[in-house]
């Protein structure tokens, strides 16, 4: 039995969550092939299959796992049970399935994202948002925005980064509307991408001006 077959057999998820998980596994491979061809798609597929492994566990069961694996949380995170599953799933991925730290970190940050994400973190975070089985409006909008950018941007990495930024904005606005707290990691991640995209744009404009001989204002 391969590792992916074993994980699929071990998953105890509702039908909807199971389909979402398969959707993420498919999407993460496509994202990696497009943007980061050197990444191991096998490892990413394992991360995708495990990313919501504990999502449907009760809060109590999650807390038991947090204790078992010495998962460190800020007081604020501790007040947000929706964030637990990413951390507990990452711990199980390492402990039970021998996933390496680099890959487990993609599971750990798949809900909040973080500033300066690794290539694997970017792929899993975004695949979780835009995979084909996601049908809510916000996800569809992010998916379509990213697809449009792929057609428009010469550098496809810019399309990915802008897509991720749009997803952060969407999540933050959704949480505000619902009167929920916002994890500072997501805010930091959002601000870092805003800076990165701005600097990228300025560098490109400068290079274009140098190529065309046009003076900058
Ligand atoms: O597990 P999934 O449903 O596939 O997706 P996910 O891991 O991105 O979790 C999404 C849920 O997490 C959604 O209900 C919003 C919630 N969430 C994400 N970031 C924050 C958050 N909730 C709070 N309160 N604060 C956050 O920063
Ligand atoms: Fe999740
Ligand atoms: Fe998910």
C-alpha cells in the first residue's frame, strides 16, 4: 500500500470534507507544477491529504492533541478553536506518517497563512482556498481572479501572489463581517504580500523604463 492509499484509508471525514481533501490534493499538484516545478508533488499530495485530518474532531479532542504534542499557542489562538486543526494535523502528519518538517509546516499554516511563506506553504494554503469543490462565493471569486491574472501577468508567480493576497483580504473582510477576531499571523501575512507586490511592481516599471529608454518622472 502506498502512503497516499494508507492516508486515504485512515481519513475519517464527512463526504463533503473528503471530496474537498481530494480536491486540494489535485489542486496543490497543479499549482506546484505551474509555479514551483522543483517541488516534490508526492510530498505535497501527502500534505494535502492530511491537511484537514483533524478538522472534524471535537474541540476537546483537539485540546488533548495540543497537550500531547506540546503545541504552543498564543492566548488569542487558544480562543479560536477553528485554528486548532491545522496545528494538530501537522503534528499527526509528523508523528504518525513521518512527514518532514518542511512539508508539515505547509499543513501547520494552511488556515492562517504567514508572512514569507515557503513554496510548499503557498501551494497548500492557496489550493485549500481555490480547489474545484469549493463552492462559496469568496472562493469562486478568488479562483476566477487568479485565473484571469494567469492570462494577464507575464510572471505567473505574480498571479499566485496576487491571488493569495486577494484571499487574505477576503478572509479578513469575512471575519470582520461576522464579528470574529482575526489572527495576527494573517494580518502580518497580508501586509508582507502588499509590500512584496508593490516592490515587485516598482522594480518592473524601473526595468521597463531602462529597456525603453524612457526617463522616470
Ligand atoms: O478547513 P477548511 O474549511 O478547509 O479551511 P481553513 O482551514 O482555511 O479554515 C477556514 C475556517 O477558519 C473559516 O471558518 C474561517 C476560520 N478562520 C481562518 N482564519 C481565522 C479564522 N477564524 C478566526 N476567528 N480568526 C482567523 O484569523
Ligand atoms: Fe483546514
Ligand atoms: Fe481544507
